[in-house]
């Protein structure tokens, strides 16, 4: 495709600066550019939809936004895993406050398309709304619409209906591409209204496909990628495109497929999910130790990791984390893990860095792929209940550092440095002369050693399995740092003074030396600090974690701009928030979260969250005299550091009390098991051919649920035949995914239950379709002439992902065959699954249970004639029992309370429950498998100031007693502040 001048300018961005940007790549592509002509100084301001055209270019160091270097510090979240649009803003604001400048999102095809030609981008699926929120928050967006996304979601994001279509997915098959084009047309129609290049939004980068490695080097793969590229460009998407290589393989680098003659618009990226037990690899531009792949595979583009592990997913049974769930993921991939790996990435020249996940969220309804349970917490820095965890500290510190200190956007490898017991990376900025050292301890014990630097030998201590970043020669506003043993975390100008923050572990001693002229005036504003001057340098020492923030003010006669040095341990540093306003930068210390700041004359209006008693301290433009916090003016005084500080403590969050759950009502279902049930409205299962990758049994019929339009949740079969006198055994073959289940009845009498096994430690987690055959003996009393009905319920655990690009998402789901021993009756089959998609909750909300089809899960359903029961329960039954209750919450209006539902019982009891809150399917609990026992109830769906309806659809086996046992509400977290939450529509019966 030929490029217009405007489009090329948007892609190249730096042509006006005389930079020769790379073309499609290949052997002739330059490995470096004339980057010295790129302006230095502050990084680009936070993005917004400003109505101005912008350019996005790059060289091998970094992106160049409007000609200025940008380090992308991004976090992944998925709007489809948080079905309450108001809460999207909450998570986005937390990300921005804690150092991110970019949010990366998948767009899941299955979430928006219930049927061919049908697309829904309304309500909880409103992509346009999310993109507007991101721009309003001041975050760039990396958009990743697939068409395949993987993401541990059903079918890897492919819609259920695609499983029953002709054509091989993830190839250049024309039938498949016709569906893909339709999907991308829908997404791109929204995306092109939010392009940063056009000033209408903040979409910075756009990904096509996802971890595509099965057809590399083949015509089908090259033509497929070329088709996607040209389609997206034809749709008007003019930001740089990229693909995420599954590892550091060098797949899909510039020049590896035909881009229609376009030059300069393709980035290479690769994903990384290293185990905490491994040594961080060198996979940046420098190729240390002969390392190949990674960024070295594309020397003309900046180092880019579109996904780097911020945790890991967990399968049913919790095999990855020994049954301990995501708490163990967060423990093993903790803040020290982040420092060790993320700082290594920075030292390898990776300047586009996306943490997958930063907020994991919930795979609610039938969204999860078979490999995961409902929670997608991921052990991320922001947990499933939207609480910021201790893992946020390195992200906060590095994120603000790379945004506020432009030196980190352009680093070259410098002379090798050695320090006993440590792996040391030495880099330098060729324009500013700043030196950067990353000292990494790969051992388990603490190392104290001498680190040679250009400013002299430094004595440093690095704990086991941790890392430390140090700098020398760094400009701090109008002064120069000679060296520091604490990490710089931000440097900014607030009013007429420079402020620099240095951080470290609690108990560390920060030693800092500034180049200062004789006569410099140093003021110790907190007693913990100490200082001395030798005539040319000022030496400052401050212990970290001694009761909060430590302040030291530096002035001298030759410089009328004071420098305020701040020292903080991790817990203190994450309570420091910079915020850029049109009148200057404001720095706020004290709250748990800063959401927004406006300067109105002499007043600073700030909003945010408080969890415990705290002071507020604000540095900002000259002349500010009043602080308004969450709409209320608070008493303040002016401090010696030039800040406004509250004269007293702001109170902690008010107590929130949750009610006990009682008043339960119960009703049994599965009338489908009875011989007299009227199934005449069900679909006849009489097809003989299928597009599934599962073979159709000889003689048929096709029983695969997808072929009859039933794609999600439970599916029922009723096989009618005459005569059973000679039948000894019925063998039922089914395919369901991990932890799938089959129940069978003959003439209403239970034959038994079978379930797929729990995945074991790392060997069978990704086994695949989980197909098996189970034999049920037929008891003597069931053998008789006449009409008989074999009823089968299959709990499907959704479609396999198609990570290998071999149509594995088309593996059959449901019953696949029935074989009779002793006789061969002619069976007439009928099938019933989910009803029409819920127009508000979407296609993934409901399965095919009788109660779901009848609306038993919906608020307002008339259940007064149901039996009154109490928990815990102890019953023995094969089939489905429903329980319903109502509860009311009265959370104070200015409190953000995150609430979960907890289910607990004897782990030997075999049953599972679908959880419905106000008609929304919040997930599946399996009592004897776990590891999940707490399910988030997202505000908006949950009425925190009103009435709620809770329904449990309990599927129990005959082999054990069934519950439910204890069912209660849990307060997951509270904060005074929060955001306004709009009620998510929850239509009833």
C-alpha cells in the first residue's frame, strides 16, 4: 500500500529531525540512527486527546513521540475481566499514579460477537468508553485485538461460532480471513477515533495476531500476517504496528513479510515469562555472552517486550503454586523478583516494557479457557479486588524514574565492571554522560561488596535474589549528582525548586554526594539525615524507613533554584505522587492514592484514597495556600521545604460492616433427566459431518454441541430408543476440557458421574481437549422392553486455545459418542444448551441449565414458593439444586469497599457451584478441587448501597454428600475516597 505524506510522517515521526528511519528491515536495514539530533530534556507530557496531530517514530534506542524520546512503561489489564465500566477508571488511575504511562489491552472477539455478523460494543463491552477513559487518565494505549489473543480465555478469544465454520484459523484461508476482516472492521472503526497521531485519543501502538509461531517461514503464515497488516492499514490505523514473538526467537522482525511497500511502521517485540528460579537472561540489544534473539534480532527497532511476567496464571487444583493460589504467585514473584528482572531488562536496552498482568481481574461467566479457574488475579501488583499490593513499589519507582529522568531513554553499553558476588551492568547516556549501574544478586544470601564506578568505589549491599540500580553524573535539575547508593526514583520541578527522590529497602543507609560549590547551605529538615561538605561536594546520609519521609534542602549562592532531596523506603515511596497540571507539576505525599489534581489560583484541589490515618503534604507552583482534598478544605501550614502540610492527621477509612447471608430458598431442577420430559422443542442431533478437529464416529451422528449453536456452559442430551433388555453397559465418550464433567441417567435413574482429572504439576496443565470414554453398567431393573430415555448432562469447561495454530479450538465439546454393550439400539438424539444470549450480560454469561433457561438466576424471579433452607447443607443427589437469597449493603458513599463471596466446606465433598450476583455469572466454585474459595463481587454489579440477589446453581455428584457449607461475604479492602460508581444494568425476570 502506498503511503500518503501524512501517514508516513505519523509513522516516521522524526524525518523533520533528519533521522533516517528504518524501512521494512532486512539485511540492509541500518543498525543505528543519527539519534544525537533528537532533543534531550523532559519526556513528552502525559498524552491526551488534544486535537493536535502527533508523530510517532523510533530508532534503536526508543520511541520518538513528537521528536522526543519516550520510554514505554506499560501495564496490562483487560476490560473484559472487569465487568463494571466505572471500575476501569479506578484501575487506570491507580496505574497512572504508580508510574505507568501506558495501558495495554486485549480485545476479545468472543466477548463482542455472539453470532456471525453480530457485534456488540455496548455496556460492559464499550471499547470506545474505555479508550476515552484512558485518554482522560493520561495513559497511552497499546491495542491488541488479535484476532487471536490466547490470554487464557475461551478459544483464545475466538468466538464459539467460529468452531463450527469452514476454514483453517490463523492461516491465509479465505473463509477464515473473511470472518477476521469483519472483526477487525468493527474494532478499527472504534480504534481510528482514538489514535494519538490524530489527536483524538491515545492509542500509541497496535498489535496484530499474538505469539504466532506455527507457520513462520511458510507462505500461509507470511501471507496471513501480510493480510492483517494491510487490512489494519486500510482501516486507517496509522500508528506503528507490531507482533509479540512468543519468545526471543526473532520471528516476524521487520522485512519478514510483505507490508505492501510501506516502510518504517513495524516493530519487533518478544514476550518473556521467566521463572523466579532462573537467572535473568540478557535479551536486549547488547547480546552479551553470545545471546541471540530478543532485541538483537531487530537491531533497527527499539527493545520491546509486549508481555513480561508480572505473575503467572494458575490451573484448577493450583498445580503451579502447590494449591496455594495467587497468594503464592505474589510471594514467589514479589518485589525483589521485579527488581531483578525488570532492572535487567532496562540494562539490556529494553525501552518498551509491558507488565502482564498489572491488574488480572476475573474470568467471569464462561470466559476462562480450560487451563484456568475463575480468578485471573495472576499474582499481579494490583490484586483482583483492586487493592494495590507490596509488589507495586518497584513498578512505581522505575516507572516514575523513566518518565521523569530522560537519560534512561538512551543508554549504551559501557566498560565492563565487576563486583564480588554480583552481576553488574554498566551503561552510559552518550549525550549527558550519566552512568547507570545495575547490580544483581543471583544468590540466596545478602552480598556486601565494593562497586567500582566512574565516581569512585562504592560500598553497596544487595539482598539475595534482588537487584539495585545506582547512577553517577545524573543531572538533578540545575545540579549534578556525583553518586548515590540509593536509587533515584524521580526528579521534577515543583514551583521554583527542584525535587529529587531516592529510594531503597527499609533499613538501608542512603549515601549521596552532590557536586556543589563552597558555601552551599544545607538544611536538614528531618532529624534522621546527616550531611557534611568538603568544599566541592556535599555529602548526605539518611537511613531509610525511619518513620516516613526524610527531607534535606540544598541551597547555594550561585544557584537561585533550591534542591529538595527526599529519601524513602519502599512503603513510603509509593505514597509520593507527581501530577502534571497546566500550571506546573504538583507532588503529593501521604495518601494511599492520588487520583487527580487541579490548581485553581492559590488552591490545590486533589482527589484520592486514604486507608489509614495520614498527613498530606503538597509541593506545587508558587502561591498555593489552600489544599482541598476530596472536596473538603483541610487546615495546612507552610513547611521549611516549601510544601503545604496538613496540621493534623486525616482520619482512616470508616468501618464497613457486612451482613450475614441467610434467608436461603432452595429448589431442585434437571427435569431433563426424567423420561416424561417434553424435549420436542430441542434441536435434533442428526448431523453427519462437522468442521471439528474431533472425528465424527463411524455411522454418526454428530453430537458436538458447537455444531448445533451451543457454545458455552452446560449442554443436555436426550437419546430415545426402544428396548433395553439386552443392554449391559453404556459407554459415553465426551470432551470437555480440564475438570469437565458428565452425568448420565437412564429413565430418570442415575447411572453415575464422571469428571476429568485435576491437572498435575506442570505436565498435563495444557493437555488439550481432555476427551475420554466412561462406561456405566445398566442395572437389571432398568432392562425392559418399550421406550427408554438416556439423559446426559455435560459440564463443558470451554474450548481449547489455539496456541499452536492447528485449529485446536475446534476440538469437540460435549458428548461425542454413545456405545451400547449387549445391544445396538437405534437412538434418536436431541440436544439443548444455552438459550439466546443475554442482551445485557452477553453470550458468555449463561449455560444450558434448566434454571438458567427459566431465569432462576435473575433478580426478581418469584421464588417465594421455594423451600426455606439454611447452611451448611448435607445432601446426596446427582444433579442440580438452586439456592437464592437477597442481602442489602449500606457502605458509606465516600468509601470504596471491595467485597468478595467466600464458599467453604469439607474438601472431600464433590460438588461445584455457579455463582450469580444480580443475574451476572461471577464464576465457578469446585469444592473438592479449588484452590479458589473467594470470588470478587465487582461494585456496580454489586449494589454497595442497596439490595442484591445471590443465586447458587449447585451441581452435585452421588459419590459424596454435597453442600453448600459456609457461604459468607468478605471485605476485601476499603479506602476513603474511591470514584463514583455507576450501576451496571442487571435486568431481572
